[in-house]
């Protein structure tokens, strides 16, 4: 099987990820930080070390490991961010490349009269003009939520420009890094990002069920879940100190150990090499697809690979995307994603609703030797042979 669905979850993982998780389960799978015996202290130390590493990876200007908050993934992190930072009457600006992990919390909170929001448009490549965001800002705007890279076209946004306009207006910038953490340079201090929401199971190469927030010094979200923390247990009020204010209940320690191993594997590679390899594969794949009659690389043109992560979406003539995906799997043993990719608004902008596209997304273990078979499969499907 050729796996080309790394935008959904990276696979395979580095072998060190499974080994670290198995070792943890066998030797120290205790409740981290909840007790004073050595194993609990050791388990907590592993998690605290990961907080430090992730803060460094995201360029957190707060320089405080306790401002790295762990959740079950980017969806939980974004829900926590929007729900924890907005008060009744607040306004939020998002944009048309947004994933449902942003759109659905906004819709639900508006349904409950908790906030209102506006959506900035994108162009045919999935790029958002920062001035379109600026035009939607109102006196009650609390947050701008920006998708760092589209999971449909792979298009990267101008984070620095949006960061500047938000800082000038004293608005918080929330960056959805689900498609970029681990593969794109993210520097919260440089680009004036207040919150970076990430998932652990994609570019960071960890297991599913991991992710979180990195909070800059201006962002102080309230908790949206309350419960045990292992500290100040005599008090009924949730502790105010971070990370306890936002981390109620037992953390997914085994998952975080695996995430730490994924991050460590990335750190051992030549700087930028993994991302460069993935982008080169995507660009070469897209170039070959453009030579196949009837195939369109949605939102991509020749030579624009540096402006994208390693995601390529295709329209294969009049063949429904879902059918293409089934044929790739059954006849060619190729795994690709089809449909709207939980990002409905960008498909409206691209004209690919309601059927969506066929998405190929490359990871660190894809190789250039796989590209001829991918092109052969698409050519055969389009020709009906």
C-alpha cells in the first residue's frame, strides 16, 4: 500500500514512537504528577520536558513551559481557545479555508448567543488577503482565527501580515497549525501570534489523541472543562495557575510520550530536510498530474510549491472524487482522501462542492520511487482502463 493521506494522520510513524509508547506502558504507565513516588515524578518530568521542547519549536514569546497546554488534539485545542477567550458579545473573524474544528465551534457559540463571527474570503488557490480580514474587524472583535495552511490546497497564509494588523488593533491572533506543526517554521514571537493550536498526530509524527495550545503572554483563556489536577485538591474552584487551569483530568501520558518521540525524531533530521523532501514530492506529483488530460491540480499552478505544504488536490475530469478514491484503493493499493476534507467553505470558493476533490498528502516516508505508480493509476482511472 502506498499511503498518501498524511494530512489526515502521518503514517507510518518513526519506529521510535511505538517503542517509546510500549516502554512507557511496560515500565512507567502511572498517573503523572499525581503522587510523590518516583515513577509518577518521572512520568511528569517527561511531559514537562515536552512542554519545553514544544514552546521552543513554536517560538513562544512567553518562554514559560507551563503555557504549553495539552489536549486531545487540534479540535479540542481550538474549542478551548474560542470558548475560553470569548465572552458574550464578542466578535471573531475566521476565513474561508477554515476547518470544521473552527467553523463548528463558532456556529455553535453563535447559536447559543455567545458570540458573532464573520468569514473572510479566499481566492482560487485558497489564499486569504489580509486586508479582507482587516475589513471585517469591528469594535467588538476579540479574535482572528487563521488557518496556517489549507488541508485542501496546501496554501500557506501570510501569518506575519495578519499578525501585524491584529497587534495594531489589539486583537488576539489564533493560528491553526494542524497542517504545519513539524513541517513549517512557526515563530510566534516573530509573527505576532498569540495562540498556536496544534495536533500531535500529523507533522509532529506522534499518535492520535495528542495536541494542544501554545499560549503567548497576551492570551489568558478561561477553562471550559473542570476537574482534578493533583494540586490544591481541597479547593472546589479550579486552580488559576497554568497549566492546571486548562488541563483538568488525567493527561494522555502514553500518547504524549509517543509525541515526544516523534518530535525528537524530527529534531534528529537535518534542519528543513523533511519538509523540503515532502514539498518536492508534492510539486513533482502535481507537475506529472498536470500532464494527464482531464486532470486539474486544484489551487496549484506550476512552480508554486514553496507557497504550499505537501498537499495536492485533484479533480479527475467528470469522475466523482469518491469513485476515484475507491479505485485507487481497490485496484492500485493507494490510500488517498476524498470529499470535502471537513473544510466546506474553501470547496465553495474552488467550485468543487459538493463532491470535493481527491487529496494526496505526502509525509517523511514517501519516496520519489512511488510517483510513477501514482501517475499511472490516475492516468488509468481517467482513461477508464
